């Protein structure tokens, strides 16, 4: 089975142009399925019953519906590829229904809470870095992976924009405000040179060893200030992205612009934020109107 998985992953990378991270996710899901089925089993013998057993196994293990749906979608693509290559005569995943996922509203911080978070870092070396990081995450709505991967050459000081490489290696320009610019400049001028381990490292944000800051490192930094500002523990780097979008829409930005800024390929993905603002409008109305 392994040679077919390798061929499929190569197809995703070379023909479909998917990012290394996405291909890695497919590889993980297929590896789990192969382990469940046993490597030695002929691929043509795998049936819908096997897939249903795999589903039951995932649910017993406590996997979320979203994770199960992703794995089934991966298998559907894999067997679809094998069908086109005439390795199998049927796609056993084709008739498997994906679990319906409950759409949860994104968590975000209200402006006063966001203010408290951004005011939390002190004037120490690492906290100067942290302030720049938090300000830029909120100012741009970037994903944590995009911020961790940000390089010096991607910062345009003249137009005050970042060149960001998002999902599917799609590039976009994202503006950032004066406050974020001031914090970033202070970090780059006063702190980054002292952290830098090697001159060939071009990442903007570095850890205390002078190496590029990881996504996990960004999460740990945020956790520190969430606790300090006494904010909900569920606040994650993605909450800053949600806050960015929600606050823009609350203040009159149109959906298409927010879609472009977030790097969503479809406006339907951005649409979830309109539900957040609608819920808030209803809440304000119910509290404020005498006959609500």
C-alpha cells in the first residue's frame, strides 16, 4: 500500500501544487489508515466495510467530527486517485457520508480586553519582542504560521504592509497600523540584533536562543499574557485573528475586504464573522430597547 500512498502524495505536491504542510497532513491521515488496515493487505481488497470500521475506531478513540470528516475526505481523494490510475475499480470512500459538523462561532476578544492584552508586555528585552508580535498579530489578522514564517524582506515600511504567504502558498499584502509599526521598529532596532544567533537568519521573530520563533512558541507567549491580563484561557493566537475580523466588520468594513485581508479563498469562510456581529447586535438590542 505504501507505494500507492507515495504516488498519491507526489501527485498532490507536483500536480496539484499543495503546500508541504497540507501534503504532510494527508500523509499522516493515510499512514493512520494503513496502520489500521495492515500494510500487507492488497489495496484492491479494501471495502466500504473497512472504512466504516475505521470510522468506528476513530469515534471510539474520541476524535472530533471535524477530524473524522477530514480523514474521510482524504481517503475519498486517495481512492479517487487510484480509480483514475486504474489501480482499483471502485472508490469505497465515495458513498461514506461525512459527519455533519456543528458550526461554532469564532471566539474573539472585545476591544477593552484586547487593549488589556496588548498593554500587558513590559519594557524588558523579550517582552518588547512579545509586544511587537501581539500588536502585529492583531493589526494584520495573520495566521500564527504566517507570523512565525515572516521574514525581514516581507516588511514594506514605505507602504506599511506585510507580504504574507498563506495557505496553498498564496501570497497577499496586508497593511498594519502605526502602533504596530512603532512596536515592530523598536523590537527590530533594539532587541532582535541582540537575540540573533546567525546573520543568515532572516525571520522577523526570534526565540531567546536566536533561532526563528516556532508556532508553538507564539502560543506559549500568548498564554503568558492571557494569564497576566486575566482573560479566558481559551484565548489562542487564532482568537486574535477572529478579533481582527470581527472588529473590522463591527466598524463598517465590507465582507470582501475582510476576506482579502484574511486570505480566505471563499467569501463563505469569512461569512461566519457576520453571524458574530449579528449576535452582538441582537444582544445589544435586547438589552437596550425598552420593548425588546
